[in-house]
C-alpha cells in the first residue's frame, strides 16, 4: 500500500499567505522542505559509509543530487521549491569538497522542465518558459555527464540557459523580463503540484 503523503503544491503560493494564519500551504512548505532537502541530506549521510568503502576500494563511487534549474535561477511562484533545490546544490558542493580524493564523484543535476508526472498539473507551456523535454533525452544527457565526470549536469534548453547567464550578469534584467508575464504565470502554475 502506498504510504499516505501530504499533498505538495507549488511554490510561492504558500509563502504568499501569512504564516500566522492557518493555511494548508504551511503544511505543504514543511513537506516540500522535508522531501526535497532534508531527505536527501539524511539519505546521503546514511549512504556515506558505504560510498566511502566503495570509493576506497575501486575509486568509482558516485553521489548524484537531483536539483533543478530553479536552484540556479529563482523562478517566480516556485520560491520554496527553488530554495530547496539551491540548498541541495550547495550541500552537494560542500560535500564534494569534503570528499576530495575519496574516490566518490559528487554530481548535481540541474534539469529544466521535463515531461514527467510531476509536471502534469502545470498549465505553463513554452511561451512561459516551460517547454518540456522528453525524459529519454534528459536521462541520456545525465548519463553522459556522469560518464564524463561532470560535477554540474545542466540539461536546460538554450533559452533557459540564456536566462541563467543573464541572471548571473544582471539579475534585475531577469526581474524586468519576467514582470509582464507574472499574472499569466501565476495563473498557469497555481494548481501545480511540483512534486
Ligand atoms: N520534471 C521536471 O520538470 C523536473 C525539473 C527539475 C527537477 N526535477 C526533479 O527531478 C526529481 C524527480 O522528479 P520527476 O520529474 O522524475 O517527477 P516524477 O516522475 O513525478 O517522480 C517524482 C518521484 O518522487 C516521489 N515522491 C513524490 N512525493 C513523495 C513523497 N512525499 N515521499 C516520497 N517520495 C515522493 C514519487 O514517488 P511515486 O512514484 O511513488 O509517486 C516519484 O518517484 C525531483 O527531485 C524533481 O524536483 C524535475
């Protein structure tokens, strides 16, 4: 039987409601942080002794964190999700440095939107920057990245890469570029369960 799960909706909608007023979204925020950030940290901690043993034995152990493009560029209405993914990316980065020379390769994956069940409830499409990539294409890039021992495996489409580059150079320009589409985007993602 499937374990009972708290429903997790997208995004900033929860944080837009006051934490002092009772809101189902507050439970969603807790659930999202537990699932996206706390669980991988604790799972990694539990796996590390085995990874260390494998790394010492044959030097080919690997730890792969599945972050998100939202962990690179804070996307509107995904604030909590973005925070968990940015947190996971920094966790991986710190750990990679701790594990230097251990034989454990640490990689973080930054997918843009992918056509998986978790995207079924979003209405946002390519016009809003949410064109979905086929799973097989993304998986092939992740595998190639791991084989090439990349540390950051970024599977975003070129237009999302362009936004990432602009965000690094001029984050306020990204704010201004997204501003005209905010209302449309909010409506499109308002029912998205982002997990
Ligand atoms: N799809 C995208 O556009 C996209 C983009 C960037 C990053 N990601 C990340 O990629 C990872 C995989 O997502 P996906 O796209 O492959 O989505 P998916 O096909 O919907 O898979 C989500 C997985 O999470 C599990 N899950 C959901 N809620 C859970 C809970 N409360 N406790 C335990 N497990 C739970 C699901 O288990 P069940 O199969 O049992 O339901 C499923 O295995 C996620 O970390 C996601 O944030 C996805």
